[in-house]
């Protein structure tokens, strides 16, 4: 039978040295189609993975990025002066070296009528020290501030004895790695005006001593007639 004019001759299969049969041609085209679909599926999977990674990255940027308000310095001296109107007891606002900064300061009142004056400090070594003055405080308030940690020692700073809570070697101590509580009136943790003074955080001992010394200076000055 003569080949039709213009018809494409059968494909020569090099491995066989002859034209491929119609069945072989159909099988080859079917395999090529399967390979194409497989490649297309793999490309779609890769595109989907890239899109997912981009979406996760955007969520991390939007959700996890630091809140600039938290990092803004706070003038705790000014906040203390403003909050003083709501407190009959002098609020301690220690005068510290300029290398110390604050990012939080507030006066709050709890349900048990213990007002707490709080200052969050960032030290020169970029560590944290929190200062809490409990007004009308008691031993329970002190224990709650320190998550019921036990005293590990004492230290005298500028004539005032401080109970020390050193948990730096504990597993995940958080912001209570180290703490100091000023003691007054025969080792009572309550000052004569009804205030208790607590320092806690992650800073080194010398930075704690610097803050403790400034707190003592403020307390002593406030106690003078």
C-alpha cells in the first residue's frame, strides 16, 4: 500500500533499528503525557511550598516583630510625680546613673488594698531589674512578688540589710534569677511607713547593688523631717 502524500514517516527507534509500530507510538505518547503531568505536579508542589513559606514569613514579620511602644524609654521620675497624687506614702524613684534606662513605670492597686509602685529598668549590660514598692504591704505580698522563693542569704547596702534570693543556678529562673528585699524595723520586711521594697531581675550583683544603694538614698531622704 502506497504511503499517502505528505504523511509523516514512522519514527525510527534507534534501539530497534526500525520504525516504531502504532502500538509503540501510542505507548510512547502516553508515557510522555504521564511524565509531563508528573513534572507539572512537582512544579505546582514547589510553587505551593514557596507561597506557604512566604506567607509564614509575612506572619512572623507582622506578629512577632517587637512592639515599639514597649521599647520606648519611660521617664519614671515624671510618672512617679504624677502618681504621687494617688498615694499618701512617698513613691521611691531612685536616681540612677544615665546608663540605666526605664521602659515601664506604673502605680497599681490590687484587690487586697496593697498598692504597688513598679519601675522596670534596663541596666548598662542590657539586663533587667524590676523595682516594686508595696504600699501597705505584708509578708504575703513579698512572697507573691518573689513567687514564694526562699531566702538564700543577706547583704548590707549602705547600712540597710537586704534579704537575698539567688536562684541564678536554678532551671529557667526567668526574671527572678536574683532578688533583694530591704529589711527594716528589727529584720521586718516592712518599712515604718508600711512599704516593702523588692528588687528582682537578671542583672549582675553590682548592678543590683547600684540600684539598691539609690533606693536606700531615696528612702533615707524621704524619712528626714
